[in-house]
């Protein structure tokens, strides 16, 4: 590997900001950070930010089982183009990632990935929500994140048992406060106008309250995924202030889109939890600016086109988001760039247990997991041009500002000038 020098940019990491060049050695690690560096390969970062790669805590790829919808290769290509150097794979594959054998199968696919993949395990066998998976056995293979990704209801006794095991094996339990089948969109004026069954936002708040209470009871480390209610975030903040080991994430669509989008009847706006009202969106944006949200996660969920083309109420939930997440955050949030990067890189790396290799402070000897960001770039994403096999992007054809220009994974330039290199 040639020595690479990322030259002329502003280095922004957890420690602060400074003008500096970064040299990546032939071993893929950062060899030097300073000024006036030279090397055999120069990457021009003038006018750009050089920072740690993004880390996603909520990516749904479909391998094994549904490779025609998304694969490790296509999903991580999409991730790298969006600036992600690491993604956490959700376990709702077919079969579900609920055993040591399935963990090993997915681990064997890592050589197909363009970025690092971290594997989460299913809390229950088959994702059915009734029989606990062998958490201890999977944790010995390096699985540190266990979730229930199927949006099915879970009994409180099961959740307590799962969190007790989570605390026993020092892993993180991740839960989404949404139960599928109760409705198709936010319950409110728009759902009433359209005659579509809605989901009350209070349902999420009740679930969050239950999840938090069980985490406090068991001492488990809990990560709440896909929060869409400001009151839910406030419940989490109060629990954290009291000492609970709880973190939470929101997704770009929950601070950038409202339930008014559903008037189009396009299934790309059928998301779980659903898009909320302008009032909730503005409150969530305010809570983000106040530092009460730990992470921004994509919930990248590909759907086959023939299902996305179904009528709104028959279509599956979900939308892809790895290539647009950073730009949506940069465009929509009135938040300093260092705080956006904290929520998209540094803190997610800590939650995923990857802080020694991703996120954090850039320093000599660390793996070259870096990105170059052009804050001034204006662009309009096209789902047809995205690397994902699926095209169900809720941000298709929306004007955005801020784009990842280059992505380096373990020192390899996997994206240059917005183009994947392999």
C-alpha cells in the first residue's frame, strides 16, 4: 500500500480542531499528523474537514437469506459512500443471527465488505420473542450488542430475563419502542384525513418507560433505537441523570420529515416508528441541540421493489439511508459540526465497543479509518444511482448540503471524490 497523505484539511476529532495533514503508512495506520507532510500519494483536502469515519448502530442488510434485496457487499458499498467506516448489522436475517453458527456464517462474509461490520445478535430464537437466544455463547464470539429487530411485541418477563442475561455477560441490549401491526403511520390529523390507521405516539412513550424501568431494575446496559417522541428522549435523559446505563438514537427521517409526506401515499415514507408531526420534529431537533440524544443512526432498511410498489397500507416498513444520513444531518440540524460528528462517529463507536479503532481522537498508530467532508457541496441524491440494491430512499431528489468526498478504511481509499474504488 502506498503511503497516503491527506493534505490541507482541517482535522476535527473528539479533541478539537486544527489545521493539519494526515499521513497513512503502508500498514494502514496513521503514521503522522502535522504540517508540510509529503508522500507518494496526495489526497487534496483543502477547504474540507478530515475526521473519523462514521459509525452506524442500526443497519439492516439481508445476507444471509435475501441477497436479492441487499448483500454485505452492496450494503457496505452504500455505507462507505456515505462516510461510514463501520456499521452494526441488525440480526433480522434469514435465518436470524441467533446462534454461534449464524454468527460464524456472517463473520465469514466480512471479506466481502468495503467497511468494518459489527454483528448484533437476536435476543430471541428466530426473532420470535419467546425463547431467549444463547447470549453467552454468542458473546464469546465477540457479539456485544443484542437486539429485537422484528418490531414484534415482547412480554415484560421475557425482557427482564433478557436484560438480566445482558447484565451477566456485560453486553448491550438494544430495543426499538414500536410494535408492528398497530397502525401504518402517526395517529393524528393527517391519518384522519387519509383514512389510514395510525399509531399513537403515546404507545412509544409507554414502551420506553417500561424498557427503562426494567433496565434500572436489572442494571443492564440499554440502547434505545429509533426514538421518534420528544417525551421518550426526556424519559431517557431523566434515567441517565439517575445513573442508569442507557443511551438512545434518532434517525435523520425523524428530524427531517413529517407525517405530511404520507399524503403522497408513497411507501418510502412508511417508517417504523412512523414520521411524526412538525411539532415533534422541532422538539426533537431542539433536544438534539441540547445534547440529550447520544447517536444518529440510519435504520437502513432495504425493501424489494415489488413490495415497495404495494399500496401504502400493504407495503413493508423501512427506507434506506446510509448514503444520505450525514448530509441530512448537516442540512437540517442547527447544530455545530463537531456535535453532529459526535453523534455519528465518536459516541456510536463507544456504544458499539469500537472506540479503539473508530471514532474518538485521531492519533499516530490508530487505524486509518477516516473521511474527508466537503461542507459546501450541494447535491441532490437519486435513489436510482445509490449503491444499495434497494431504491426506497425517503430523501430521493431532496436538495442537501454537505457531502463525504473520501472514505478510508484501514488506510485503504475505498471512496475517492465520491466514487467507490472497488
